[in-house]
C-alpha cells in the first residue's frame, strides 16, 4: 500500500511540474523569440515517475520591423496555444487520477482500521 502512495505522490508532483511548464509557455507566448519547453514524464527505476524539461528549439514565424530606416526581422515565439491547452488538459486529468488513487487508498485504510478497532 505504501508503494502505491509513493508512486501516486510522485506522479502528482510530476503532473504539477508539467502544468507549471505549460503555464510558463502560455504566459510567454507573445514574447519575441521565446522557445517553448516541454515536460517529459518517464517511469523511474523505483516505479515512480521522473520528469525532465526540454527546450523545444523550433523556429517561430518571423516578423519584419523597421528600426531607424533599417528593416530587420525578429522571430516570434514557437508556442501554439491549442497544443498547450491539450497538454494542460492531460496534466489536469493525470493529476485528478492520482488524487483519486490516494483517496481510494485513504478510504481503504480507514475501513481496515474500523475492522481492526
């Protein structure tokens, strides 16, 4: 039972970090030349969840602008709001699933204590 609690708590932490990465991408989507990050969830050796954050270095669209009679180009961010919303929903559902696991385990422990006590 403790292993399930440990795995669910690690998953909650990982999904919270994933949600924070997505929120950061959305907050910076209008910042010129900002490159989005992506949270990668992987199974760890001890049965839990590990998270790694990677910068996605794809180009955004370029916008020409004039600066003192010199036309230059600046790149926009590579953040796609639709893609970020999908990642946000996945993180939310993963978070909810692990909270349900912890609640079920809490109810089971309460039932065991009622039987023993």
